[in-house]
């Protein structure tokens, strides 16, 4: 804490903080994060939040842990309220476009034969699981703040503009509105009042939903777990997940979403997640999935030979001609001759009235469509839904209560396998199970992330969270992304920002290449993830009013949240 800027505590009983700080940009197009703290009589600092909480309990016995804050030196937990002011430029400085790959940087190995092998029965990556590390569990409840609100004044000057003064209440966690760069803002004075909260830095209630949505682009009912923002009473517990040793990655969902496409039957394959045989090589002549029903399949699309990972999950969804029913299966693969093959069928769902829970992600039994990072999200520049995450069960998923929790309805078949198995559940945090809702705490600074993609993902995980839906069986952290005849998220990300979402860059890399910067972002995100431990069927996303607007009605005016719901102000 010695290197952090400290604020003189004026009136210890009231914790009233008043200070003027003039900040400068850390680099072109970015703002310096200005942190003001009042630690109190006892505090502890560590790189990880869970470690800071444990150190506080050890070094401050008998002292109530009131607040925790993330600063330049890591996390600090204190027996008094920590006032953190982050200058969020809503009239954002024009961002400098990200540079392309650095030609002088070492290339990442791409030979799949160098990747570890996987023999999982539920898909994902291929590769033997490294020995699990010992992950300390923490059952400590998150700190609460109920003391007198602290008020701070920050003055920040930018050149060639006129100063203006603005007084606002501390905003709720919001999703960045657009990827469009905006001109430099005027110098401004912001007076921010911190309201009392029931959880650390709890955001204010959300405004009413605006606009409408297309069910194909923004599916499921307003109260689907994918669509509900977190509740103001969400309880955050440290997840104790570490940045992936093999870098960031993707788990692609194969989506056929044109209800008017030609109808064809889906062939059965005997090959699931074995590494050597191909899924097309296991085709069973004359045997079809979905009871032999013909489904809309856009011609001219194939998943060969450019699919990612050796044995990808490829949870698939096919939109029926009625424009609302999706049929789901795994692993969906489109052969070079255009034949579509798969192995296991899962429940259907309705993209208009359905809850979006059940589907073809084999580890959890959760949706093939809900939670997928979509091309539509990239076009909007914001993600208005929870994400789907895949982590390593051997290190992080607990066998507690069968190894899963709502909204998952199952765990992998090897949930009780011994550590000698290629894939097993070896996590020691009982809250982290298949189906767990992971989220960034409200005080995580998503603007400090170094890539626009990282900021978008961070905003989504802070506002909606992400559900653990599968096991990767090796040390990767995967985000579910869209792939289909309509396009591929990974291609669009690389086109826009030069980022390969699947790479072997680690969070410890130091270069300025887009891949390294993104890997550092993913590392920072993963390190800060918490479990929303009161995410239940009766309190999805945690109890309380939503911290962001709920899903708007569909274009025909139906599907809006009713009056008196958790979306009401």
C-alpha cells in the first residue's frame, strides 16, 4: 500500500473524504485510474482477493472486515470503508486503434500434435490433465458497507477544452455503449456520493429496458438466466481460479439459425471425443439423429478442416422453420461433402418463451445457444447476456453435491473419477461446481483492461456473469463463441483487432502484440472471478433489483418484463 495514493481521513467517525486530484493520461486514449483510500486501523494487501481476505483474518483477529478494494498493489481488505473513485470517461477519448501482430514477436506453436491429448467423454480440448494444484477454499462472506457515505471531488484536465462541473450519484455497473471512438472530453469536476450498500460497492437500481430485440440475435425470455443482470443483493465469494497456464481459448458452438434454409436430415456418427478417428469417418449410413427429422441447414458451410482444438465440443443448435424452436445436439460437425453429423441429442427449447437452460453442453446439460458470444454482440459493441465458460475440472470443479448446481442439471460422467483418470473433478472450493455463476466484483476496473475485446468481456462478466458449462480437461480458460454459415466470431475478432482468441500466450507475457495484451486481460479477469453463491432458481443472479436494464421486449412488443418484477425500479 505504500505506493498507492492515500487520502487524508477527515473525521474518522464519518469517513468523509474530500480531495482534489489532477490526473494525466497514462497513454494516448486512456485515463489514469485515480484511487483514494482510507484503510482504517487494520488492513491487509495481497495480489488475489481471497489471499487478502485470509491475511486480514489472520493479521486482524476480531476486527470486522468492512470493505475490499483492488488497487495498483493488488487487493486491500480493511476494517473501514475504502473509497475508490474511478474516472470513467463516458464521452470516451478516441482510442488508438490496436496495432497488428508484432512481426518481431515469437510465433505461437500451432501444430496440434504438440498439444496434450484428451480422452474426455464430454468434449472440449484434447490433452492430458496436469496434476491439480491445491486451491484453497474460502467460505468468508463478502464485506458489507453501511457507514456514512464518503464524498470525493476529482478534477481532471485535458487540453484544448473548457472545464465543466458535474455532480452525479455513483453509477451502476454498465456495459460500454459503443465501439465508436469519440472526441476528447472537456475537463470536468465530478462529485460522487457513495451510497450505503449491502454488498461491496453495490450499484444503484437499473433503469427500465429500452428498445426491442430480435429473438434470433437476442433469444429467450426476459427472465432467462442468460438474460438477467446480476441482482443488487448478489453474494460474491472468491472463486480461487488462476490465469490459464496454456492461455485463453474458445469453445465454438455450431449454430444454424436460418429457419428458411433447405431441410436435410442429420447423420449419426459413432465418434465423439476420441482423438484419432474423425467424426466424418464414424458416419453410420442410413442412421439419423432427431428421430430422422429434417432440419434447416444452410448449404456451402463446413467445419472442416479449420475447427479449433483436436476434439472440440461443438454443441450445436438448429432453428426450426417455425422460427422459434431450436433442436440441440453434440458434437455437431459438417463434413467436407456437406453432410452434417452428430452423436447425442439434447432437449429442444423455444427462443421466444423458453428459459434457455437445457441444451447440448455435455458437462452441464446447458444450452447450445444461450450464453454464446455472438457476431451480433460484436456488431453492437456490447454483450447483453451472461457468457458460457469452460474451465479445468481437475483443478477447480468440486464434487460437492454431485459436482453441479443450478442451472446445470448434471455433471460429467467422470465426476467421481480418481485423480489418476485423464479427466476428473478435483476442485477444493465447494461453491465452484458445474453450472456455477462466475462474475467480476463491482469494484473491478474493466476500463483498466488493455483491449476492447477484454473490456467487453469484462463488462459482461461484471454485469451478467458467466456460467461454467463444460470441462476442458487441461489448463485453459474457454469462452463459448458462435460459428456457422452466418460467420465466425473468431474471424471477426481477428479482423477487427488482430486478436487470436485461441492462443498459447500466457498472462505473464510482456509484448505489445494484440495476442499478448488479450492474454493479460483474460488473466486479470480470471484472477478476479467470484462465485455468485446465492444464484438459485428463486433468486437468479442473486436477489434484489437488477444492476443493469433487463432484456427489452421482442420486436412485436411481447416478452417485456412485467411490472413489479426484479427489473422494476
